[in-house]
């Protein structure tokens, strides 16, 4: 018995020593997170108390038509609905990993028949054995059984617990992924809404320009009859009028496509988008407060998602490393077993039970376990780089948008001044043309410049509003 115990102890010791050779995970210093700047603009100090990314979207967007569109998108958008199912999948995986920590219990029923060869130890034994005095063992021999069986892997190295913690971290990352989809969806709906209002105003401008061209054409025809100008002037105005009408249909097509694009975001078939174009040019962009860069780590859901995926991948490496350790499994059965169904009720003779424990660990040919560990290790390094890239891109997004807001505001002010000057020049040119003191080319060039300036002013207003939306999203706003 002592020799047997020594043998068991030797095997157990060999398994433990073999597990001590398990490789270590790669450790990389996170330079990006540790060296995140104190401010977005090194020349200005940020206000740590104000951060627009913390403002709920219903308070940030005040246009009632836009609010209704966002609410519709949050209910019907297919990408968001797909993301919600990713959360359910991750939640189910957590339950699966949690279930592995507890014993597996199953019920079983079985029936069978066997016949052993006469000239075998089993057959010879059955032939000389009597069930009862004068009653031989039946041949062939039936077997009927029923009972419960249990199997349990004892989590001695906390491997199963680590796998569960990894599944929980992945589940939480899918929740943050949903929040990022929410933030992106709200920003996309708002951007498309402002683009649609911009197209509406551009269409109105081109229609007014067409009316202006019609009047200029009539004047040129009258002047031609009075020999004050030539047929060339008439043809030039006719060509300009045709060009403007063609532009009108181009804008109409852009409006149709933009409406359909918005309806796709809203998860519905094409229908009119309710909006008020008249107030577009008088809209004042929201004032945006950026806070400090470190607040991005808590506000931006994509950063939190990448952080949780990094945590999950590190736990996966830990679980893969513990595959090198021996595992302990306990199995047990308890039930009734007999060669005839009628004997199953004869107790305690028909009671059958078993209890076994098994300690097993890899000794040689660990290539599959090593490959699994190396894959998990590479993925955790990959997740770290992905996390750093997300932080860096978030910082650059905000820094670029802050600069863009300042420059687009200046651009809009200068375009407004240009429009005022060109409107005055059109009136002067038309007056001179009526009095034959300016030729048609001066009138055409002034009108074209004025049209281009008005279009650019509308586009500048749209960029003003969209840039504010984009920086709101970059600060992590929209999902709360």
C-alpha cells in the first residue's frame, strides 16, 4: 500500500513540476495612455468642470424635428438592433462559463444485452455461477439501468473562474459597443439632417437665380430690339438660364437621395422627412466645452469598449496559461442496475454506485496547448495596440474639430461679408446694363459670383452645425 501511495505521489509531483514550465504572458508598457496630454490645445488651459460630452443628447439637440428623427432611429435602426443581439450572445456566453463552475448532473436510462464467449474468463465465470441455488446465469445476459450521474471539474487553479471573468469583460465591452453605435447613429442622423436643410436652401437659391436670369434674358431681348446689344448677349443669357435649370434638377436628385439615406438610418421605407428650412441660416451652433483629454477615457464608449476587450484578452491569456496545469475531475453515479427489469426493485441488491477522481495534466506533446497560449498572447498584444490607437484617434478627433470650429466660424463671417458685397454689385451691374453702360459679361460674371458665394455660405452654415455635432460625438456625447 505504501508503494502504491508513493507511486501516486510521484505522478502528482510530476504533473505539478510539468506545470511549472508554463510560459509567461508578454508584458508591454502602455505608453499612449500614460503620456496622454493635459490639454487638447497646448496654448490654452481646458476647463475641467465643463464637458459637452456629458450632456444628454435631448438637451444638446433642440430642433424638435431632429429630436423626433433621432427617436425613430433609436427604435428602428437595423445596425443598432444587430448590436443588441451581440449583447445577448455575450450574455449567454457568461452564463455558459458560469455553468462550467458547477457540477453537471444528468439522468440516464439504459438497456442492453451481451453474450460472452464460453472460452473466456467472463464466459467461463458466468457458466459456473448461479444467481440462486439451482438457477444459472442467463445467457445472453441482459442489462437494465437507471439513475443519475454527476461530473465536476474542480477549479483548483481558478482557470474556469478566469474564463468566466473574461466572458463578463467581453459582455461589458459589447454594452459599450452598443453605446458607441448609439453615439454614432445620433451624430449621423443630425449630420444628414443638416445636409438636407442645406440642400433645401441651395435649391431655393438656384430657383431665385433662375428668376433673375429670366429677367436678365428679357432685358437683353429688349435691348437687342433697340440695337443696344447683340444676339450674342441673348444667347449667353439663354445658356446661363439652361445651366441654372439643369443645376436645379441636380439638387432635387441630391435631396431625394439624402432623404432616402435618412430613411434607411431610421429603418423605414422612403417617405418625406419633416423639416423647416426657413430657420436654417439663422441657426446658432451650440457652444462646445471639451474638458480635458483624460476625461475621454471615461466618456467615449469606444475607448471603454477597447479597454474591456483588452481586459478580456489578458484574462484569456491567463486561462490559456493554466491549461498547462493538471486538472482534477470528479465523477459519480448512483442508480439501479440488474439483468432483468423485475430485479430492479429488489433493494439493496440492485443499487449501483461509483465515485472516481482523476488528476490529469499534459507531460509531452504540448504543441496544441502552446499554440493556444501563443494565440491568446498575440491577441492581448493586439488588443493593447487597438486600445492605444483608439485613445490616440479620439484625442486627434477632438483636437482637429476644435481647430475646425474656429476656422469655419471665421470662414462663415468672411463669406457673409462677400455675399453682402456681391449683392450690392449685382444691383449696380443690372442698373448699368439697363442704361447700356455695362455689357452682358459683367452682369453674368457678377451673377455667377453671387450664386457661388451664396451656395458656399449655405455650405459653410452646414459645416458649422455638422462640426459641432462631430465634436460632440468625439467627446463621447450622444449615448447617455
